[in-house]
C-alpha cells in the first residue's frame, strides 16, 4: 500500500490549463450582495469566499465543479465549461436555517438553543492513535476537562464538566449514545466503558453544560450530559466507501529518576561502611529497571465503512479492528467492533425509523502495574536473572531461602509471572420510531427502545513460586477467576407538538413524555491459590435499580428573536425509600437573538449576537457501589473471616450502616451566556458565567461510636458550590483560493468550595479525610472541609533553613500551643486547576493540511507520593536483608525518614501540553473525482512544559504514585473515501 501511494505521489499527471472565474453572489429575493459565501472547487482543498460586495475570484479547470454554500441558503453547484464569469443568485433555505444540535429527546436549531450547548463534529476531532472516544474532544470544549488515567491502550478518562458537584456520589457526566443513556459504572475487565465504539464511527459529540440544557435528563444530569451520535446513512446519497487505517509506534516519553547504579553503590558504601550485613547485599550489575519493564510498542487500527441506500432505505455499516501494545511489557488491547444503522421511512415520510446496533469484542492483557513502582525502587546493582527457584529471577531471600515477604519484588518478574487477561463482549442498540400524525402533521409520537448489554470474563494467574505470592503452608500463587453480566434496558416515549402561529409571530414546540430504565448487574469472583486447594475468597452478587420519569418541555419563540424554554421532570429512583423516592427538577431559560433586531439587520460586522439566561435544578442518585442505601443489610464474610468455636469455624455476617431517609442530592445552576459572531462568523464563539450549588450532598461521613456498627455512613449532609467563567473563540484568519487557516481557543475558570458538611453548624469539625496515599497504614493526604475546595490537601507547613532546605520534622506551630499535633495541619492547595485552556489550529495549502492541538492547566497541584515515600535515607537498607533504591530528591531534602504530611511534597503541576501535531496530503481527481485519499503523519503527546518534577503533571485525583506513563506516539495513516 505504501509503494502504491508513493507511486501516486510522484506520478505527474498532465494538468489542465487553469483559468480565472469571477462573479458575484446575491440574495435571490432582495438582490443584496452576500459577503462570506464559501466557494469551493469540489473534490479539492481549493476555495475562497465572497468579499463585502459579494464578489469573488477563483482559479478553476474546465470540467471541475464549483460549489457555493452559505448558512441559511440552498447550496448550488456548477460544472465549469468555457465560462469566465459566473453570477449566482442564492435562495434562502428552510433546511439551511434549521441547522440543528442534538439535545435531550430531540434536536433544536442552533440559533434557537437557549441553554449552554456545544457540539464538536468529526472534522474538528483531535488527531492521533485514538482508541478511546473521549480523547477525540479533549481540550476542545470550554468547561469540559478530560484527564486520561494513564498511558495504557484504551485507558479510561476522568470527565468533569464545570467541576465536580458531588463528594461521594459519582461526578461523571451522563453519557448518551444514539439515544441510550449508558451505565457509567464500568465493566469488569474493561479499562474504559466507551471503548465499545470505534472513534471513526462517531459523527458528533454534543455537551449539555447548564441546567436548562441538562434538566430534561433530571436525575442523571447534575454533572452534565455528553451525547454521542454515530454516523448514519442519508436518504438519496450514493454508495460511499470509507477506509481509515494507521500504524503507530509508541515510546515512553519520560521517567522518574532514582539513583543510578554507581550513585546507589557509592551512597550505600558511604552510609553503611561499618555494617557488613548491608554491604554484602550489593550486587555487581548495573540495571536500569525502568528500561527493563518498558518497550517500544506497536499498534495498528483499521475501520471500513459503507454508507448508501438499499431500495430507498439509508444504511451505514462498519467494521473496525484495533491492536495496540502498551509501553509496559505484557500490556495490550485487541478489539473488534462493528455497527449497523438502518434509517427507513414509511407512509410518505410520516413514519421514520432509526435502527442502530453496535457490538464489540475486546481482549485485554493487563501488565502488572506494581512493576512500575518496583522499577523505581529496586536495587540497581542486582541482575534481572539468576539461578533462583523463583522463575529464575533475582529475588531477595531469607537465610532459609524463602523470599522476604516485605521486600521489594523484581519488576521484570512481576510482569512475566503474572498473566492477567479478560474478554469483554458488549452491544448497544436502539430502535427509534418517530410518527408524524397524518391527520395532524404538527403532532408526532416518538418511541425509543434501547439496550446496553455486556458480558466479561477474566482471570489472573500467578504461579506458586512467584516470590510476592509465596506461601509454604497454604500454597502460593493466585488463580483468580471472575465474570460479570450487565443489562441496561430503556423505554422512552414522548409526544411532540410544533406549531407556527404567523398571526401572533409565535412558534410553540411542546413535548411531554415518559421514561423507564432498568439496570441489572450480576457477577462472581473466586480467588484461590495456584493449585486451587485453598480458597482466599469466593463471592457473587446480583443487584439492580430502576429509574422511572415523567418529563415535559415547552419552547416558545416570539418574533423570531425572543425565546423561552421551560422544562419539568419528575424522577423516581429505586435507590431511595418510597418516602423519598421522587424528585422534581424544573428549569427555565430565556434567550434574546439581538442580531435579529432591526437596528442590527444591516450590520456587516456582526453576524450573530444572542444573550442567554438559564436556571434549573438537576438530581443525583448515582451511588455506584450500593443500590440499597436505605435498607438494613447484612454481608456474609469471606471464608477467611470466621470465628473458631472448638473444632468448628463459624462464618461471620457483618451489618452495614444505612440511612433510611437518604434522598436526592440536588444541584441548582444559574447561567448567563452570550453567543457572538463577526464577519459572517469568520470569528465566532461564546462567553458563559455560571453558579452551581449542590444541596443535600450524598456523602460518607463518620458517625459516633455506638450509633452504628460501622464508623462511616452514607447520608445527605452538606452543600457544595462551583462558580466559573467560560470563553470560546473560533476564527478563520485566512480564507483564500489555495490557503486557509482556522484557529480555536477556549478557556475555563472554576472555583469550587464546600459550604456545609454537618447537619448542625460545628466549627470544631475539621471535615472528612480522603485521598489515600502509599506509605503508612490508612494515611490520607486530602480533606473535605467547609470553606475550602473539595479534596484540599491537608498537611503540615514545612520550615526551611536559611539555604531554603526543608528541616526534617520541623513544622510551623500554627495554633501556637507549643506542640506539633494534628491540629497544626492546614488546607493547602487542591488538585483541580483554577484555569484550564484548549487551543487548536488547522492550515490548508493546496492539497496539504497541517494541524495541532493542545491544553493548558494553571494552578493545579499534585502530591508527589513518589518522593514522599522513596526519597529518604532509611529506605536504603532493611535489616531483614534487602536494599531499596531511592529518589535523587533525597539530596535536596536530606530526610532520613518519611515525612508524608509535609507541604513540601505539594507541588505546582501547571502545564502546557501539545497533545498532537499532524501533517497530511490529499490525493484527488481519481476515478472521475469519485475517489479521494489522504496520507498523513501524526505525533501524539509531543511535549509537556511544566515545573512539576514528577513523572507527569496531569494526575486526575492529585496523588502521584506509580502512574502509567503517557507514551509519545508516532503514526502513519491513510484515509480513503470512494
């Protein structure tokens, strides 16, 4: 294929003589010139736009087709023969004016949207070796922060829309795929629940951000809504074939820095010169353990799509295959996807049917991530292999030859001696029937039936001789088998009435409906030793929950420029008791299309100006680990949790804490926005300001001893607020015949603060500690406290000497009582950035295209758990008989012992990351202009600029320990359209 493309690239076909076509474009009714009309040579990247007087000039060849397009007007095409001048009259088009965006239960014209809604189409998606759909829009949408969980193929991401609105319930947005709200709780054995969709099958991402836009989804929309629409067939469109493929090469772009073998040997000899037991442990090798566990990873991806009509029935079918190695050895993903969409219509288009089914088969191989931490801290003077009985890998052993159980384990052995795999099958489908009544065409009925089912099976096998799983008495190793089945069933039905009242210059769009959704999950896990004759745990579960909703929406437009939207949804959740089960969620939004006012109709500068105001309430009930929080429950203990009575062992049953009155968490949002456009939208964007308050937070809180048999309980306590500003601008600075340039930028500011955490005001209550770290037992480094952002770091204030070096164990006595106690801790910084930004650019020159995109985070802080746990001298030698490597940060601190709670380890992790850069060339004019090919190269994770001294500044929860490195990926791709 590559040689084939090179042959095309260097074959010079005889070019026809170009000539210049000039002319004007005017409105067919008024005769007024139309500035900003796009004129393109079909099948090429050449084009131009009309000037302020509606005039244009373009070079074109005989036989080529000129395409004229303008928002709100019917497109026109002309095949060039011998003309040198071409004047065009364009008629206004109802279809063009109704350019729509997808919202909950339907669509709305962009110009009539009253809420904060933003859509990204396939043309604007991020480039690169992308297996997870959310990566397509990372950094593209103001107010939407997407943070990858690491560099593993198909890794999941944390998506936050305008900050988190909850503390213990889910902060994930609702994701709707072709009308089916999916379960965000994840699938056992699968890194990312969105991997069921091949990125090449996605047409648009639409994000609903404010409550006036999301309230139609009520109970699941407090964290925003992401609507994913896949590509579909179009009526009357000819058969089209698309093929996309790429090959990729990934390398690890950064690594953490422990001592080298020579540095390590030197410091051990220096500090333990009088300790022969320590010195004899030194080896003679020089091993870079990080080089031993990482590799150059290869991958390839293919997607074939067919779109067309069968006897006037539009269809689209696709099949995709992805194979990606991870840069961590033994890590990888193998995925097969398929989709089919049928869109027939009946009874003169009165009945429209959309049938969609998507399927996925994925095989995962999980590299043992414990090897990442082990590679940092394993003795670099030891070899990878020796003649040990533990698989032939070097192992720290006791005098009797058994492994030292508390010692660090050989990172290469951790990868090679653990086989962790899973197979996941998933299908998402929907059948939508939309009937426009014959006797009343203004009224239509819509029935949507959907499902989301998955089945997963997995295992983890570790041989009995693996040193970290060695057990002489019970038998070592691991044989863990697990499976899970999930079913999500949906029924939506609504009536929609749309009527124009010309006499009173009004338009009414009213909708009322019913929704029913059922979630069912069942699974089992059995964990034994390698031989299977000793059971460590054997559990199974089955659980379900229901959502039932009644909803309605009224859109009213007066005189084409004054708009109002009213929404009401009544939700019932089986997770709450009958007394608290139902929640009522209203919203109202107003918009003023200022651009339609008479005093602006003749403006050649302004092309769009709309003011939006919104208010609404949304609910939260997504307690992902408990479907029965209001019920008294008892949990059977594991086989190892039993009491001995004589010669018998009695299994335990543990009572769980519960709150019979637990109810809906509610988020109220106020939003004001301004959409703007200049110079026929060559410059366009939006500015939004919002204020969100969450009441009755669903929160895990401690309870007094004796109140319950557990020390934590899930209940409604507390309030949380977010406030912020979003700014988006898109521009086309250059639009010429052979050269065009597009740029985009967005910036978001969000301030998060907890305003209440107890039912009764208690100034002495410090808050709920959270954010577990590596090191110590049960240590938390973060806290939820009133008056501070969620997940604030809770640390001691470090004291420094005159040279700026931290003094070990010396902290500021903040309360002045003469002693350093827990009362001297303070809230210092937070993981979430104050400001995050996204930027992108595309440049087209003749058949070449060049683009890049990136992101910026400001004032996000990270706790460097690698330094706090590994940068101390006492870590070097353990009297049990082993050595550990340590971080070179120890030379800066000189710490002998870990000081986990020093604010020294809270570091500014602001960054600028160039996510991707791409260069492509498009081959056209093949097979009578029916075939187009684009050859391109892309680099992902190009560079990061940051002051953070850890592995990567982008850590979603703000605690950096053993993060899977994000690779730098180079790829060569081909896209064919026929």
